[in-house]
C-alpha cells in the first residue's frame, strides 16, 4: 500500500473535507494527496489502485469502521471510490473503509500497531 505522490497530483492541506462533497456526483475521489485534514462522513470508502494511510487517526472501533468485501463480490453500490490517493496525518470521523480481506488486515494491523505505541 505505498503511494508515491508524483508531481501533478492535487493536494488538500489543513482543510475540513466532507467526502461526499469531494466525490461529487461521480462518487469518485482520484489522485489527491490529503495532508493534515479532518475527513468527515458519513461515508464508506472503497479503495482502488495506489492508496496509503500515513499516520492518521481513525475515530471509532476497527470492528465498526472496517467492512470486509467477500472475494466473489465484483461490485459495490453507494460507497465512495477512492483511487490513487493518499491520506497523511488526517483525522477521520464517521468514515468506514471497505475492501477485500488483505486490505482490511493491513489497515487493522496499522491501527493496532498505532494503539500499541500510544
């Protein structure tokens, strides 16, 4: 899950971000570097492509904000698709993350490691 923020990527820094507004009618957020933002739902994000969460705070219990997608499921409806995007030093409020089991496990390990260091 390594994201390389190359030149030409849009960025948002130090802002309050409502995911539904950022995604607009297309329901897609693509190629943006968010840094030190307060990311607000209610929303569930499904990720695609290069994606990284770097030193973020996700409010809530991982069992509540992590939604596993079964491997035989090919589509989801109603979630915000997040492509080739990174979130660095952001705080997430009322936001769920959905993905296949390997993605969920990576996020869970990162969240648990952060709690262990606190």
